[in-house]
């Protein structure tokens, strides 16, 4: 802990040495003020300062490798007491050896020995308590950090699982459509297979790039629509509009495609004529707002599986941003609208998921 406290400041060791020298000079001056020579005063203060720092280092090493539990908290009292008594004993023995020709000062040392023991005991005890609480706080911080890492790993695993769900869900629907077209319209089935292969190839290549520009997202949507148009022909009409200021904004990959897939399902089920789906990308402050509108028959029974993409997108948004207010749906007469907001306040160097 001493090393840590010193290392946080520039020239920490130099400042610490200056502080120790000022402490020794000040205490020696205080003793000299009461009529004793400088030499024994400096020797006395210097020796006990060294023993104090040595005791601090010893306590730090003890509590670094062994943190007492509540039932063993008595160690926080006993160890400082032992160190205080030992320091006073070693100090007296050493000073008697070096100051044998200073009987008056030796008598003074013997007189103030109990006071030295009390002061050293308080200092050692305070340092022990500080070390124990510091170690407990550091342990709690490490535990919290481990928990956050575990949560991040769980979030990453769930996001990966959701991304893996999107493509198989779309792939199975496309294969069912291809299967329906093989006998009746083999040319369209072949065209759909080629478009599907191109779409999957593009998404696989971009798998590691988890945030993309809306222009790239538009390309994926166009490929997806080419596949769907093979199935539904001229009935499917989709218009994609861009705000002039939204061109440079980014979005998590394949976030809009499942919403568009839902819009097609809602729009085509129970409808006999052309189905117009409108997609708008708008810059709204620090958000990229995406609005998807499609017609629907409010009296029809929902198709099997409808809503899968919407729930996946909601979950992805929560895992990425920790918010549940970024996607909203609205039904007005025979128009179903999805409003999606993507925050753009992020570090470009961050690997978003």
C-alpha cells in the first residue's frame, strides 16, 4: 500500500523521502528544544522512524497474504501491540549501545518509553485497520469486476445466439418459398436460390463488423427484397427513403431486416392487392430513427411465427443499450408502424455488438 500511495504521484519516492527528513528534523528540533544535543536527538528520531516504517512494511506484507476474518480480528490488535513493544525494546537497546556516553539522554529515553510504546501502538493499529479495510474494499472491487465480466460474457453469448437465430429463421422461410416454387415456377426458384446465396454470402463476410452504415444495411435489405419479390411478384412494393443528414449514421447489422420481414408478413396476410411498405431513415438529434410502415388487415388472424423478429430486435436493443424505450409499435386503422431509434453517441473505435 505504501508503494501504491507513492506511485500515484509524480516523483512520489522523492516526496516521501523529503517528508521523512522533514519529520526527523522537526522531532529532533523538539527534543533539542528541551536541552538535549542534536546528535542523540537525530539518532533517536531517525531510529524510531526507521522502526515505524519497518513495522508498516511488515504489517502490509502480513495483511497482503492473510486477511483476517471477523473471528480473527484480534490479530489487528495483537500484531500492532507486539510491534510497538518490540520497536521500543530494540530502540532502547540500540540507543544504549550508541549513546553510552550520554547518560542524561538515556535516562530521558527510559522515562518516555511507555509514551513511545503507546504512540507506536496507536500508529501501528491505525495502519493495520487501514490495510484491512483497504484490502476488503479492493476485494469487493475485484469481485464486482469479475461479476461485470461474467455479465458481459453472458450478454455476448446471448447476442451471438440472437444473431444466429436471425439467419436460420429467414433461411427456413426462404427454403419453404423455394420449395413451393420448384414445380410451378422453377426459373423463379432458381433466381431465389441465387439471391439467397448472395444475401447469405454478404452477411457472413460482415459477421465481425457488428455496426454498419445505413447504406450497407440498405444493400442487405435490397437483397432480401429481391428474394421476397420472387415469391410475391409485383404485389410487394417497398420504398426506402433517406434523410440527407442520415447518410453517415450507423446501425447494428441486420437490425432492420427482421422488422421488414415482419412488415411483409403483416402486409401480405389477408390482403389481395398490392402491398406498399415504407421505410424511412431519419436523423433525429443524436439518434438514427427508422420508421417502417405497412398495411394490415385488423380482422385477420395473425400468421404463425409473426412477431419473432420484433421480439429479437427488442432483446438485442436491450442487450446493446440497456434500454427498453428504443422501439415502439403503433396501429392506426389499417397501418402498422414500427419506430426504431438507434443512439449514435458511441466511440468509433469500440467494437459494438
